[in-house]
């Protein structure tokens, strides 16, 4: 006994490409949606909560040139300065601190989260 199989038009097996291109396209769409959702969360979380994560920190040693609008040349001071950059959800902001290795009379590192 011999049965001939002809796929129906609504049968998903009939839509399979030989090279699997439709599966790859579906996977890429899912990955794009996941990445987009994560990126949107990263941007919206600081904007909606007010918590600003640190993006970078830079230590300015005495004698090193680093000029700011608010404080002038930070390297002209006798103490080191710490320049911290935070992301607000819409833009980047900088905060300046005195540097101290022991965390006395200054900060050893930038605070990880800034709340304004």
C-alpha cells in the first residue's frame, strides 16, 4: 500500500524553506525585540526613577590640566579631584569631588548611583 502526501496550503510544513531563511528571520526579529526592550529600559529607568548610574570616573592629579565651567582648572589645586559622569536618561551630567584614597575629606571612588 502506497500513500502520496501532498501538503495542504494551511500546513506549516508546506511553508518551510529549504535553506531555513524564515527561521533565521524569526530569530532575528525576536533578538531585535529583546535588545530594543532592554535598551528602552536602560534609557527610561534613570529618567523615571531619578536614580542616575555612574558611566565613568576620572581622577585629576595636581598639575594635570582639566578645565570646567564651574571650577576652572581642577589640576591647579593642591589636592586631586574626582570627575564623575552620570546618565540621567536624557543626557550626561558631571559631578566633581575632592579625591582621598582613605575616603576621608573626599571620595575614593564615584558613588555608583546619584539621586538628584
